[in-house]
């Protein structure tokens, strides 16, 4: 698979910037049952203790806690589906990014500051403070240009690599569900 060039990625920014600000949709749900394994779901359950039920978040060692346990603010990663499409090309490659939720929504810092809540299906998630960055695996899957693109100052501002989130209201989500911004107190 050929990776997108820096020029192609830059050319795709206008399409990404057209992501809806307030009301989007769930385009893909991916559970990670084991390291480097992916299960594409039509429906998933979000749980306050487990994150996406059946995902390995709860059992993966964390580097941000003193005891090495998973960080509670990093239960889920959410990526803009327009970014996934630009990076991956084919829809069946989106899941390689390693995120659980792919949504058509503006994930930028200006639009979704930490504490912003998103209602999707019968669940509510909250955007967390810790940034989500591209890593070595990301570069292996999408190329060095893609890694530089998502980790660039503009990429961090737009959160092209996505956002971390936690579940605040458990519920069921389905592909095609609306995603709606809610005030932090809702």
C-alpha cells in the first residue's frame, strides 16, 4: 500500500475543516480484542469502567499512572473519519489507526475543549485533557508524512490524530448514530 504524500495530505485539509462542528455521526466502531487485532462492530456498548466493552483498554499497561494501570481519561480514542479516509485511502484500512470510534465531527481544540461532552446513541463521552499523538506504529501503517502531518502544530490544533475520551454515561452506540455536543454539565 502506498502512503499519502505530504502534498496530498495538505490538499486534504480543506475537506477535514468542513467536518460538522455541532452534529456529526458515528461512521465506524472498532474493538481491539488483542494487540494489533481489530473487530469492526455495527453496535457497541460503552461502559464507565470498561470503556468499549470487549476492548483491551482495561488490560493494557498504562504509562501515565504510578501503578501502570490504564489511565481513566484514556478509555477511548476518537478520530475524525475524514482524517482516517485521507490517511488510509480505503475504508477497510481506517481501523489500522487503532482508534475505537471514527466520527464525522470537528475534533479541533477550539471546537471540543477538554470537558466537552458528546452524546452518541444512548451513551455520553467526555473529551479528556491528555493529547492523542501519532507514534511509531502509526508511521508504519500510514507513513512518515502522515505522522508529521498529524503531529505538526496545525495537526495538533485540529487534533488530526484524534482525541482521548472517557465514558461518563454508559450506553449503546451504533454506526450511523448522531453525535451531538453537550455542555460539560449535561
